[in-house]
């Protein structure tokens, strides 16, 4: 099976555009069932997976790339759980991610970092 067919098979539930993007930039790797890819609470350098997952699950459309990148930069230093909470809090008010939400994410980041210093 070639890589295009394999991608279509592995990601058949995804929209064609997303499956195509995965095929273009992704690497397919095999893991054992007991392997951890990311642990809850693990500090991550980029919250791309978390933010994109929330955007996808909330079915948000037209999230501007500059806003998305600003949100990701604003969450640097957060754990996966903290980032997920910050993104969700930012979007709950109006069910979208906009430039106005960056302050909410920054405030969550500042609070989490202050709490970690005092712990």
C-alpha cells in the first residue's frame, strides 16, 4: 500500500483536505498500545495539538492564522491541561477564537506561571 492509500485508510474519518495535509507534512509511525505520546500535565513547547483539537471539536470556522499563532504563543509554558483550559475559557464567551481572546489566554498563562513559582 503506498503512502497516499495508507493515509486515506488510517484517516478515513477526516475531511479530505485534512487527510491530504497529513499526507503532505506528516510522518506515519507505529506505536505499541501501552506507549505514551503525551502525558497529562506534560509541559509542551507548542500547544498546536490542543488548540487545533478544540477548534475542530467546537467546529469553529475561519480562525485567522494570526490569531491562531498568537494564541499558541500566548500559551507557551503551560502544561497540556492548562493550555486546554485557557483555550476553552477564551472561546466559551462567544464560541469563537478572536484577537480579543488573546488577553484571556495570556492571563491564564501568567496565573499558571505565578502559581508554579510559588509552589
